[in-house]
C-alpha cells in the first residue's frame, strides 16, 4: 500500500468517525486502526523517501552534467575564438610585413633603375667622347695622308690608279 492510499484511508476513517457532543471539531476514532495506519505510513515512508531522494539525485546529476557540458562548450568556444583571433592577428601582421617588403622592393627597384640609367648615360657619353676623339684622329690622319699625297706627285698618280 502506498502512502497516498494510507492517507486516503486515514481521511476516510476521520470522515466515518462520530463527533464529540458539544465539540464539533473533535471526533471519536478507532485508535488501534489509526496506529496501524500511522505504522504503515512509517513503513512505506522510507520507500517513498528513497524514490524522492533518487529523483533528487538524478536531477542534481543531470544539472551537474549539464553544467559541465556547458562549461566545456564555453571553454571550447573561447579557445576557438582565441585561435581565430590569433590567426587573424598573424594574418594581419603578415600582410603588413608583406606590404612593407613590397614597398621596400619597389623603392629598391626604382633606385636600381635610376642608377642603371645614370650608368648607361655615363657609359654612352664616355663612348661618344671616345668615338669623337677617334673620329678626330681619323680625320687628322686622313688629312695628313691627303697632304702627303699632294706633296708627292708619284704617290698621287698611284693613288688615282688604285681608285
């Protein structure tokens, strides 16, 4: 018999009992039967309490597991967020570094182009000067040869025949 059934029987016992004259709120009940019912409650109570404690334990266990799972999920989410932030920071730093390297490389390339252009211009000027000097030497030598040919009539005739 469950505690609820025992309590219903106790309530029925009270309902069937006679009231005391001149005291409407007092009743005469079978004391032996009431004691049996109280003993039955005591005997059944541990079973009911065990069930209640088991339910309470299960609830507490479920809450603790949920709390542990929630903390694990939060911890994983925080770690993931930290990884993502860390990766983003590394990527941003790498981009800045790449832009810096590219800027330096472009500046170096422009500097090398300017230096090369100056070197080529200098070499062309030097080559032009050398060719002009050689051209002048050739003209002078040609003028000397022409003067030598005019001065000597025999050489003049041989030169004309070779033409």
